[in-house]
C-alpha cells in the first residue's frame, strides 16, 4: 500500500494543481491506496481511501486495506473465471445441440457406452430398433440388457462378450455380427 499524510499530499508534485482548485474540489486529508493484483501478478485495479475523519491513516488502516484488496482481487478473479466457465458451457451447449441434431437425424441406430459398458447415449433410431428409450437404458450395462445372447439365442458369458473386449482394449474397429435383444425379447 501507499500512504500519504496531508503534509505529504501537499508536497507531492501532482497535488499542486489539484490542491489549488479549492472551489470545485475540497482538499484531501490523507490518502491510502493499494493495488488489486491478479493471480498472474498483473494489476487489475486500485482501492483508494482518502479523508480519514480523525487523524492520519495508521498501520492498522494499511493492514485492513491489504486484506480488503486481497479479498477484492480474489472476488474479481473468481468473477472473471465464472464468466469464462459460463462462456465455455454455452459453447459446449451449442456443440451438443449440433451433435444431437446430427445423431437424431441419422437413420442408423447409434448408442455409446462408457469404459465399463454402461449406456451413456442412444439416438432415436436405436430407440426405435431396440424398443427401449434412452432414459430406460442410461447407466445400465449394455451386456446385461441388450447384448447378452448370440444370434442363435445362446447366452454370451460376460468374459466372451466381444463388445466388452472392444471397450476394455480400446480397440477402434471390430467386424462381425452381433445380436441385440429388443425390449420385447426378440433378437
């Protein structure tokens, strides 16, 4: 912080022009200022106090203004980060809307799972093909609900489920025929 007494203010070169203009401006009685410093070390503002009602500014006043600028700096940085996050969320919403428009208009059934095989997404064509809604399958393991039997109706043990292998091994492509069980039990 910078602290100037009334005497130091009157002796300061910048004060002379302002100090003489007594009619439009009352003379200041002391001045205390501290910069608002951002996380990156740059100056983002200044808090200034003047005209203490009793006496000069003290070390206690300086300590208080330092605490005030620290809280103010954190608040300004948090507000800036909050606006940045809001803008990123808005951009993400726009991207999700575009992606949804594309996947919703596909005639092919598309669904997605996480690394454990739990359903995370299903487009309308997949809902129509399987008879399940996305809401009914979200978070459920695809092997347990729609991919637990072969084309001939025999069960697929979890350890033999090729779709789970693809997920676990991070295999990008697999060719072959799979059977999916509709909500009504048909393959």
